[in-house]
C-alpha cells in the first residue's frame, strides 16, 4: 500500500516546492542556483543528525517524511525546504560568502 502511495503523493508534494508568488520567477538564473544551493545545503546539514528535514524527503526506512518532517513540526525557524523560504537578503549573504545563517537555521535542535 505504501509503495502505491509514494508515486501518487510525491508529485503533489513537489508542487508545494513552487513558491506561492512570482518572486522566484523574477530571479536571475544565477540567483535561482543560489536558492537551490541554500536548500540543498540545508537539507544535507539537517540529515547529518536526523532524517526528515522536509516533507518530500524519505526516512531511512524509505518512507515519505510528510507531516513528520522538521519543516512541518518546527515551532521556531524551519529548515529551508521551499524556494519561497529563501529571502533576497539570504541570497545576498551567500553572494558575500556569508553562509553561517544556513548552519544556524538548519542544524537540528
């Protein structure tokens, strides 16, 4: 049953990664790469200690994290999972080689 749901649920969850506004569409190609880099780095940092930073990730048992993710359960700052989570000032910080905010926000508590 779980294997049948994954192909159906995963595309729907990936649609959630599209920003709600057209902010992402207005970014330059270089800035879009930075946004994706921030999200991927954040997920890697989180996964060093725990398996589910984002709803569309999988547990070590190959189950979809869904509502068990840090993104859905967090009371404070959440990991970067969606492109809309990344603010223009965070893109500027990466351009200035200041990526410490990623570690701060993405390290599991």
